[in-house]
C-alpha cells in the first residue's frame, strides 16, 4: 500500500531492462549454495574469492569473500559470503534477498542520480578520486540494496557464467589496475 510520502519519489531511476541478478548474503556460503541449488534446481558458476578495498561511509576496509552466480538466468541468483564490517555483514545476513543488481552504462552518473534522489552510496570500490567505480551500492528506504554494475564487465561475466574464470576487477587508478573490458 502506498502512503502519501511515496508519491513524491522519483520514477525511473533504474532501467528495468538492466536488471540481471538477485543478491543473497549467506553466513554459511556452502550450505546456501547446496540448499538453493537443490530447492530451486540451480547450478553454480565456479565459486570465486574476491579481495579488494571497499569504500563505505565510515571509511575504507579490505574485503575478502567468496561469491557465485547461478548459471540459470537472468535473473541470476548471486550468493555472497558474509563479510564482517561491510554491507555484507553476517549480522544482516538472514538468507533473504539482500540486493538487486543492475547493469549500468555509467556507474558514476547513475550513482549520482540515486544520491540526488536521496539514496546515498553505501559502498563502492575504493579509488583515489573517491568516485564510484565498477559498482556502487545504494540502500532503498525499504531496506533493500540496489547494486549498479559497470556494463563493460558483462562480457567477462558472461564468460564466467559459461564456465570460464571469474572476471577480476581492480578499480581504475589503483596499483596493478586491470584494463577495462
């Protein structure tokens, strides 16, 4: 049911044709993959470990966690291993949908539009200039997160889902930054 305050919210901040995954944060990564795989009939891309610096409102932290996506989709199911002290903290991992993922042709621009509409950036890759790079998370007022993901990463992502290696990412301007794909 809509309340009067929701009538003033901006419409169309996220392109519906860009939606491609449901993100689920799991305290027990392996158990979540096993159960969702069995119950939903899903197979998983090769689980990969991610380690990078994450900028959050309270500072930069180094994260290290596993993740995988269902081969079936879109929309794909993403399982993210809980990571203490981040937006993927185990105290907030209750097995439900944590975020909705959208491809973005311009993460910086789309993040700025969300921020201007009252949805500040909750996390992004830590870059020297402080701007969102590669991805950007924004919390909706209902508690759900929205993740913007740079569309230039899609070919590498598609190759991973098809059985290849996980598409690594180093934000532009960081040591050993990978070329943009």
